[in-house]
């Protein structure tokens, strides 16, 4: 193989994922085993079920990623893994396996921040981000806005005070009996309905912080009090969420005048959000989105973040432990 390659492993939540990524962020393989059907009956991720499934699937997933990329361990330079943030038991599976493989194969070990992975997801497979950039990260676990003057220099502008937007989608979908994960189900229904219910747009006119728990409660009240057309409820909820996301990002675009607005994370897979971003921000900045398969959790983005980290900070210590509450942009070097 001509360029350098590493193996990346991601087990922070309910996807067991492995990828082979080159130092140019080219994805040679990206295998994702979604556990969604296992958690669907419970309406959300059950941590104990998630970690047990990671134990069963992590080695076959790694093997599939190596096979698909047509590489053997001798072709690899490093083994990278998500160390946080995420579910402690789930993270522990990936970290233990990655450390073991790095040791057995005598490779560089890289402990990666899941959030940094999401932020780099738009640069996979030749994607280009122009700087300065503002980032909106919208996933099941996170909802935040950051400013980056140059690559990798994230300044947190604001985040959610309570639920993340993906979490709100998942909880509303559960109340509506739409199953898990809620995002795609609500999106499909919303596409057929209309925004008729005037749901609240929390914190629309202030700063860069978010709050989605009140909106979730407003949906519950609608379900309790009236006959309501599910497709209109879905459309009203999705529109309220997206109005808030776009208002915050629009404020950041006006204040920071970035070359690009980069929207990443599972909710960035929403076609409704993607279309509105381009419509409403496209005349002021370049809207940059990851490919659909790199919006939701995957290991390719962890591989890209690992290369960036290796260039800037070098290898991680194998003494690093899982960091379930790791904040944005903390690089794990292993001194802690
Ligand atoms: O990034 P991700 O896979 O995992 C975390 O890091 O949390 O995001 C998962 C979240 C879930 O809440 C899911 O409902 C949401 O992303 N999601 C969507 C869509 N696809 C996934 N939300 C809205 N529309 C979608 N099409
Ligand atoms: Zn994620």
C-alpha cells in the first residue's frame, strides 16, 4: 500500500465500528454494525446490552474492515480508538481491544476524542473545510456550536443545558410509538406533514446555548390533550428543532463571518435539516456536510482524528483509561 494507514475502532455507544483510514483521510474501509434493532424494544440504548454486543461484534467488525481494505496488520502504522465521551462499559470494550492489538502487533496507540472525530467527519474521502469555520455538532449525545480559526483549534461557543437534539428526537419518537432511533422515523413522517402546532422554539433569540427538554414536554402535552395528526406533530417538532439549530448557526455566521459552516453528527443526516441549511445560510457562507454515512457514528471519523492527533501530539500512552465525560477537543496524551 502506497500511503500510510491505520485501524480505527469506535464503540462509544450502540454502533460497533472499525475502519482503515489513510493519512490523507481516505477511507479504505468503514464497517458499522448498528445495534439499533437490539435496543428498539426499549426505546433507547440500554448500556448493559450495548457493551455485551460490542464484546460479541468487535473482533468480526475489525476483521471485516481489514478484509475490505485488503490490508494485513503489517500494513498498518497505528491502532486508534475512541476513549470518550460515551458509555463507560461500551468504551471499555473498544479500548481494551485496541490496546491489546497495538501491543500484540507492535503499533502506535492513539486514544481519540469522539467529538473530535465528528468534527473531522466532513473531511473524509476528499471533503474540504474552508477556515475559519463554525461547527454545529448535533448528535444523540451532544449539541454544541464551536468556532475554529484554523484546523483543530475549537473554541466552544455554547452547548445544550439539558437534552441533545438527537436525544429529543429519540424521546419524542418513543412517546409517539415510532421506535428507535427516532431521528429517521420522525423525519420520514415529518416530510408528509405540516408545521401546524406552534411548538416552542427554546432559547431562539439568545446566545449559543440550547435547551430541548421543554420542547419534548410540549410534544407530550399535545399527545395527552388532543387528537393530533402524527405527521403534523412530527413536522411541528422537527421544524421547531431545526428553526433553533439554524437560528444559532446563523447568529454565529453573522458574528464570526466564517468561510464555512460545518454541520456534523447523527442529526446532520436529516434531509430536512440539510436542505434548510443550504437554503438559509448558503448565500452567506459555504455549508459543509459529511457524507450521509459519516454523519452517524462510524470509525472512519475516529481514524481521521487519530491522524490529526498523531501529527500534532504524537502517540498516546497505553496507560490511558476510558473517559466517559471527555469534553470537546481534549487530547488524551496519557499523563493524567
Ligand atoms: O452521531 P450519532 O450516531 O451518535 C452520537 O454520537 O450520539 O447520532 C445519533 C442521533 C440519534 O439521536 C438519532 O435519532 C439521530 O442522530 N439521527 C437523526 C437522523 N438520523 C439519525 N436525526 C434526525 N434525522 C435523521 N435522519
Ligand atoms: Zn457520535
